[in-house]
C-alpha cells in the first residue's frame, strides 16, 4: 500500500515528509507523547504542540510556559495558538519570534466546545469574516520568517458553512497552509467526516497546501484520503490515541515499505510503560506521570482481553512498577484485536451550537470576542 502521487509537504521553509501532521490535542500531545510518535516515525513528519492560548502565553502563565517546551530533537518546533483578539494574537506571535520559541505557528479555529463557541471563539469565529481576517493579518504580520498555518472546521452547521470563505481569506492574508477537519461544530466528533469538503477546499484553494483531517484511523485511511480528495497532506488526531506507532505505519505506507506487523499485547504494554515513564520525567514526578497516563489506558488496551477488574486497577495505578506488574498479568501473546482501529476519544454526535446573541445576524460585522473565550480546551 503506497501513495505514489504523494510529495513532500512544504510549510514555509520546512519540508515535511511524509506529509503527515500530528494534530494538537489538549492534555495529549505534550512533549512525551510527541517523543513517542517521533520515535516510531524515525523523526519523520510534523508534530504540533498542545494548543496554547495567546493570552496565557503573553502573560507567561507557568503552566503554559511548560507546555511550550521542546526538546532538542524536535525540528521544526511547532506551536498551535488559540486566540480571539487580534492584538493579543499578534503579541503572542511576536513573542514567539523574538524569543525563538518555535519554528512554525498554527492557529486553531476548530474547537467546538460549547463554553468556547458561546463566547464566539473556536469554530464559531470564522463566521465573522472580518474578525478572522484581522487575526490572521496580525499573526502573519508579526511572524517574520516563521510560517503561519491554520486549522478549521467546515462551519457552524450545515446552514452556516465557512470553510471556503475562510480558505480564501487565509490565502489573501499570507497563511502558508490550511487544515480542514471535515465536520461542522454541530457535529463535534460524531458522524462521519466529510472528505468531499476537503476536496472542494483543495479545488478552491490552489495557491497553498490543503491538509485533510477527520476519520484517519490507520495508514490506509491516510493514503485513501489523499487519493480521494487530492489534499496535500493529512492531520492525524484521535487515530493515534493509544497508537503512537501509527506514525511508523504512516512512514511505511508513504515510502512503500512493508506494513509493520500489528503489535501483540506485550509490545503494547512496553509502549505503555515507556509513555508513563516519559510523562514522569517531564512532570518531574514518577507518580504524577503515571497518574497522568491513566487516561491513556483505555485507548491502549481497546479490544484486548484484559478483564474489567484489571482495567480498574490499571486506571488507579500510581507507580511504574505497579503499572508494569499489572500489565504482566495480561496474556502478552494476544494478537492485535480485529476492529481495534476504529474511533477512539470523544465521539459525541450532532449538537446545537451555542453562540453569542445575534452572532449569525451579519457575517461581516466587526465582532469582538470576550476574553473568557480563551479558556484552556481542546482544539477541533
């Protein structure tokens, strides 16, 4: 399985091969997880930080400053920013440039979380075309030689699509590449991603790379998305939850190598312990690392015969020794379970999008968004 038509992805001065990007996910794509994914890919691909709010960055919030840490092996260093105020976004990007904090800035306009959209942020924001333009202009204008990219959704709902207009605005304001999650805000993470929309965006936006996102659960899915949509690269989010080796599969798929054998459980268990160990080193506490790792347990073990009692024990483990001992109780020779590559993470379905009063009245008015739309949350 190969994609013979695939070419390296160009993000400003950075050449990305294979054309695969790790999507930012709050609480997931921290430095330890990025390290795991890079280890499996041999350092190939692009791995983006957790989403950083621009106000927290400008104010030098201690948690935020930890999140923007990159180790020496991360090249290029990619930060995703989330902001709703053009001036603050500009200041954040300028800070990144002046202090050499990253080599690439991605802007998030995809978050569908109600507490964000009700304030006009996230996936609600591109509906206000002039506000979107102002944010992009400030970001690009302060970025110097750093490439600025953006990630977005199709729109608010089926009656309020924004992605084609947003794509044209992005090109006009100097954005380097666009990623489209083929869902609306109303869909959250439910239903099926609309790959046809990715194809339409690619047809509309020909000047810069278009990346596709949504329902990539395997390397085969990534190759198929590029073949069916003509997009220039793929962004992988929930598909790598509990599957950091997916990036090794992706490299093999795009480079024409044989597909790596699916891991048996003892191999999965080794990765789990390694992941928890990296988290402990990053958090400077083994216990905190193992506790933070707990949320990953269900993703790693999905489909394997583990047993409900043992799953419960794994979910409350607090040391590497305890985690390893519990995992050793599982039959390590279990082969990869059928159907284990399906949806993981949030799968909530269609919802009414909560918006500020009158938000949909005029897509071009000069809206302003409340600063409390910058609460920490996951990107979409």
